C-alpha cells in the first residue's frame, strides 16, 4: 500500500513539473509566433515570408527563414522592420538566421547592424506577453556602408 502512495506522489510531481515547463515556454513568448509571422508578412515592402522558430539540441533557439522583398522596396529597411517585429517574440532567441531576399540581393542582420547586439538597436524586449508586436519604422539604410548604415528610428518612450 505504501508503494502505491509513493507512485501516486511521484506521478503528481511529474505532472506538476510538466505543467511548469509548458508555462515557462508560453511566458517566454512575449508575442505569439503566428502573430509575429503574420505581422512580418503584412509589413510594407514584403511580398512573401516563410519564417519559423526552431530549437535544435545544442544550438541557440532561433527565428529563421526568408522574407521576399518587393522589387521597389529597400531590402535593408524590410530586414530592419522584420527584425524589430521578431525581436518582440521569444526571449533568448537569435535572429541571425533571418534573411531578406530581393532578386539577387540577400541581406541578414550582420549587414544591418554588424556585430552590434540587437538589444542596442531595438531596446528591451517586452516584459509581459503582448497581443502583437509594435512596429518600428526604418531609417533608410544604405548597402554602401559597412554595417548597412541603418540608424535606430525613434520609438515613443525609448531613446535610440
């Protein structure tokens, strides 16, 4: 009889631990991924987007995928606005595997910010879950400058 009680206690502890794991991952996503991806697709200059969040054993979790820019869009601006939206998603997630393509041009975060941490560009991530990301307008960058030449656009309540 004592063994049955211990088994029930162990099963309860495992169930509670699993519930805690699920809660931790939902707390980690400030804005749900599907909302972020839809917002990226709706950004000005975006023709199509194929994005996902991925966690591979031993690697940093990452948003990854490709955003296709319209022919008349500035690909670095599309990238800047895309990263600003995705940055409001899951904490401790890399954005370096997201690229914007336009014809034969392909740009990634390194082309926009170089080695500058994204937190310096986009500020703090939301502390609590949000229904959607706050769009951030791009300051037109230039592909001729070493780190894209984009500068942080001012956001109400935040100094760039």
